């Protein structure tokens, strides 16, 4: 059994997890169609960003680990005078971000980079967002230090992550069905940077101003709907003929479990902080 989170496996992170946008699109689509409580995270981030008034509204804004661009779009819309720069290590996801903004007749600067080594000048950005990405770092404090380097003194950072035990009921379902008997023992996807440690990891690099935790609940309508999400998870170790195959996972679930809705939950945590006036 693997003893490291799949999100820390750099071969996966730099390869199959994000070599195209499709896995992430499938994952997000299945999860969002099951959501019954919880605000859209991009909208929450936009509210925090608007309140920060970076550079009086026209400063440089960094969306680090931008993914498919949901937060980039929200930032561009709420800060129309700002210069928004979307940053991600995946060329495919940067392409998806550009396409998303083009669909709204908006342009965005994109930079392909690892958040440990940002090809950006020191002390220029007025705001940085890093949402659902720092758990890919075995040393998130080092990544935060690099983000701090890029920010002007007094600038704001907005971070978002999830609880370490998010979607635990799905682990139990996978184990009960025999898809991965050790599912409940697998390292969590959010183990390196999660709701329980984001304040302690951030303090010392930034001055924390607020932390907010919000429960999100999900109800997949049936086993096929749950399988569409499970097929996108890098956490489980399923047989080769099942891994990544939503139809095959559905068939297996239906043979081993009673059909019906599947419920799960997560906690999404937001932290806002400011860059100190001295050196980061």
C-alpha cells in the first residue's frame, strides 16, 4: 500500500493527473452536480479579493495553481481594472483557463510555472490566490515563502484547501465494495496542507487575518453518479480493468452494493493573510 498521498507523487502530478483537463473536468462536474450545500469557492474567493482592494483595484493579481480557471474568471470579473496572471504547472490547464476567459470576452496573462519557483519579480504583486493546490507540495511553507517573495509589503494572500478527512464516506464505500479494500487507510489527498494545519503552516510567513471553515455536503443520485467521481480519484488502488473506468466501477458497485443515493461531505477552509512589511 502506498504511504504517500497521490497528490504528492510528482510523477502523477506532472503526468496523468493534469496532462489534460479532462480528468479534472470530470471530477469537478460529478462533484458539483452532487452538491447540496456549500457556496461556490470561486465566488467566495472573489468576495475576499474585492474586500482586499489590491493596488486600489488595479494592482497585479496572481492566481497560483489556477486549474481550469474558475477562480481566474471570478477574479477578473470582480477586479476589472487589475492585471490578473494565471499560473499553473500544467499547459493543458492554462489552455483551459484561456478558453474559459475567452468565452466571456476576457483576456488573461498565463505563466507556466512550479509554485516553488515563480518566474516573477520580487515585491510587485498586490494579491495572490492559491486555492486547492498547496497540498501538492511536500513543503508547503517553502511554496508560501516563494509566494510571499512576489508580493508587495502589506499585500494580501488568499488560500483555500479542504479538511484532511474530506469525502471519508466514499473511502468506506470503496472498501465495502471491494474496489480497494485498503481505501480507508490510504493517505488523504489533502494531507500536506489541510484545514487543520493551514493556519500553523502560514503563520511566520504571513500575518493571518481570518480563517473561515465551511461544510459542504453532497448527494450522488445513484451508484453510477458516485462512480463518475470515483473514477477520477488518484487515491484508490483499484484493479487495472476498473481504474479510471466509470462504467466498470458502476457495474462492480451494482453487483456488490444496494442501489441508491450516496452521500458525502467535506470542509472547505479559507485563509486570508498579509505580507509583512519586512523581508518575507
